[in-house]
C-alpha cells in the first residue's frame, strides 16, 4: 500500500539526514522545496541587505554565513535541491528537529502518485504537512513546511536570546571564532 511505502521512504530520508548524505537528500526533494531552492540560489548570488532583511532568519543566516567566509562558497554548479538542503541545514543546532518529525495520517490524496500527510513533531500535530510524490519506484518529498517551521524556531530563539539578528550573528561568529568579512557577507556577489 502506498501509505506504508511513503512512511518507510520518509524514515529513510530521516536516516539520510542523520548520516549527512546531503546529495542523496537533494535528489529526494520535490514540489515547493525545489522552487524555494532555486530562490535560495538567487538570494545567495544577488540579495543585498534590504532583500535579506525581508526573508526569514534561517535563509538570511545561510546566505550571510556562506558569503562572509574569506572566500564565499562557490554554488555555481549547485542545483535547487542542493541549495534547499544547504539552507535547511544551515543552523546545525536545529537539525535535531528532523529527528522529531514523523509522518502522521494521510491529509489529502492528489491521486495515487501524490499524497499529503500530517506531520507530527514529537508526536503532536502542529499543522505542518509533507507532500510525497512518486518518482519511479521511490518517493520524493516537499519539505517546505518543515523549512518554515525551522525558520520560525530560529526566529524565536534569536528574539529570546539575542533580541535581533545582528547580535545573534556577532555571537555566533565569536563563539565559533570564524574568519569572516561582514561587509562582503551583506553584499551581492560580484558578477551576479
């Protein structure tokens, strides 16, 4: 039955996250997650400070963190799936959230090859859904609602612990003793 297969595929995806098989995960994404991955690549290349202030803290952190390295990350060959995974895992302290999520009951059937499930967090339905799409003999997942939940968790953490994003970023950089170019981090990549 499809539902059991989707649950098994989601458990396998969680194992991929645990084992940091990011290229495998990138190939197992679908739907809005891939659209957002493409937008993340655009933000990484071309967003200025104002544009970054307009997006969620998880996205902002990912862009700034990897643009501000002494040599900005080279994502020229990255696809939308890879960009989504990089953004989704940008703040490692939130990675435990993936372990806490599990698929619940079927929420909606969009045909035999596309199913939406309630997603439980520590056994509780907090409103997120995960859509699974059949791709050949396997299933791919749209994790966009989980991305939004991670982004909300980071926003809450920043507000409670630091008050604002800049204070959080300063603390993160100092705590990890990172070589970082703040001006470069907030500037679009040259040639973008």
